C-alpha cells in the first residue's frame, strides 16, 4: 500500500485539473457552435476557468500536489514532445537574424523595465526582479535571479505576484493586438515569443494562430530562456562588485544557491534534442503525429492546472507600484517587439 500512497496523494489534484480542462474544451466548443468560429482557443479557456475556480473558491490542501504536478512536470513533458514537431529546416530562413533581433529586444526590455521600476520608486533588487521576469521568462527568471542579486523573500513574492496576474492578461489580449497590427501567423508567433512571460503561456497564445505561429513562438521564447544564463552571469558580476564596494551584504537576502539547472532546464534540453533528431530524420515518422496529439493533450491539462495556481485576490497582497511597474514594462516590451518586427518585415 505504501507504494501507492504517492499516486493517491496526487489523484485529487489531477482529477480537478482534468475537470477544468474538460470545462475549457466545453466552453470552446460552445462558443464555436454559437458564433461559428473559435476566437479563443481551448487552452485559454482552461486558464481562465482555472483562475476563476482558484479565485472564487478556497481549494482544499489535498489538491495541491496533483495541481503542481500537472502545472510543472506534465507541462515540461509537453514541451519536450513539442520538439518533435519542429525542425531546423523550418526556421533556417530566419537564421541568425532572428536570434539577433530577439537578443536586442530582450536587452532593450531589460533596460527599459529596470528604468521604469526605478522611476516609479522600486528599490534596486525589486526593479531588477521585475525586469528579469518581464523580459526573460517570468517566475523562472525571478527565482533564478533572486539569489544572484541578493533579493529578499518579500521582493520575490511581490515580483512573482505581478507575473502571475499580468501573464494571463497578456495571453488574453495579445491576439487582439496582433489583429489590430495586421500580423500574419509567423510575425504573430515572433511577437508572442518576444513578449509572453512563460513557455506554456506562449503555447496558449499561439495555438489558435496555427502550427507556424506555435513553432516560431516557441522557438523565440526558448531563445529568450537560454539568454537567462548570460544575464544571470552579468547580474552576478555586478552584485559581487556592489558587495565589495559597500563592504557588506543584505542579511535578509536569499542565499546564492544557483545551479546549472537555472541555465538549461531539462525540458529545454529535451526539446532541443528532439528538434535536432527531427531535423536529422532520426525519429520514426509514425510517432510524429501521435507525439503532437499527446503534446497538445498534456499542454491542455497543464494549462488548467496553471490557472488553478493563479489567485486574483493576490492583487491585494502587494503594492500598486509593483503592478504599475509590471504593466508599464510589458507595454514597453510590446512596443519594442512590434518595432523590431516592423524592421524585420
């Protein structure tokens, strides 16, 4: 019986996530039947429905483990499998030009976001955390940067809260921006990859625009994620220089426990490995389509779980300055990305 206890402890959260995912599919199907089209993909409905459930009800602690598994591990598996649908030949036309533009937008986003935070009145560590979360990869960048710059727990909590709420809003509003800007699926994928906070949110934002948008958006986002290493290296050098200059460190800071996993998470390595294997035609052709379907199913389940981790009531738990800094930063990043896309086109 002890062998089954871990599975039993995960079952309630997995069941709730599955129920929310089915509800998302039902909402998408209903909207399509009523309107004759699908303006919002089922993935987005899953996030919205999960967020409403989390915000309107107090969920029992017994569901937490299963929800966390679906939102993290299941999602990482989905991202790995997505690599089987992307080949280097599909993106060869963009080449180093696209990579250069992504890096340029990221650097401009970091600087502009940090300056916005400082002008609004955020302390140096909190402004850096907001800049990293906004410009690189949301919560993952914040958690990775916190020990490097010596941020305290309150600063980490405040910066994570803004990415949780604004990340969902970006996914919902970005398609409207793309429509107003007249972007085709490829350029919309670039915009989503350059601006959306997390990899799963890129999947939700681009799925309704087609496979090309999904592939290019995921690729651009992964380039941003891989830039986390060089950015953290620079922040670490700067932080150590400041400590030597002041002669003391913040006694309440999070300890430096940085590891290689922050630079290259296993699911990114897995995604790249499958992408290379697909490019070399080393994957059995009969497995390509099933892997896409499985990746889509796992992504939907993880989107529901992701929504179940977002509590809109958390807006009341942190100051308006952080929310203002995050909102202005994402607007600035969007403007920078649209400018880059204009020159790329």
